[in-house]
């Protein structure tokens, strides 16, 4: 709860400051900085309390996950550059192209996660299994 409040204050201060210099990009950057601050603070506490350990499985998969994420980021950036001329200010049209870029970015991540063996079908079955409500 404290870390969420710290992140909210960081977001507010950076957002208010950067909006006037960078515009809406500044708001997005402030949100990203606040989010990563929250991640870093939470990770530190989880390590200290022994709730987070980098086991062999994670150490083997993390570089593969990061590689798939990097490729997804590059593909999404290229797709956004490609889709930009099709944006015309008409909200349904613009949201459609946003959905195309995001959907193809997600598809790219899933494909490269399998190509790099960052995840397997067993992982998806485990993640999406139905849990009993006993």
C-alpha cells in the first residue's frame, strides 16, 4: 500500500512537470517511471523476505522471455509507424488500427515465446486451468 502511494506521488509530480514540456508523451513517461519504481520497490521487499527466488527454471527462461519481448517491442514500433498514416481522428478507425497494432504485437510475442521455448503448452494449460471453488 505504501509503495502504491509512493508510485502515485511520483506519477503526479512527474506527470504535472513533464506534461508542460513534453505534452501527452510526458504523462505516459511519468506513468512508466512510477510503474517501474513500484516494481523495483516490490521486488526488493520480496527478495528480502524470501518470497522471490530466481530458481534454475527462471534463470533459463528469463533471457528467452526478454528476447521475445524485445522482438515484440520492435515489431510493435514498426507496425505503429506503418499504421500512423491511416489514423484520421475518427475514433472507431483509430481504435481499430490501435487494436491491429496491439494484436499483432501480442501475436508476435506468443510466436517468439514458443520459438525461443520461453513457454510451452504445459505452461499455458497450467496458467488457464480451471480452479475448483471448494
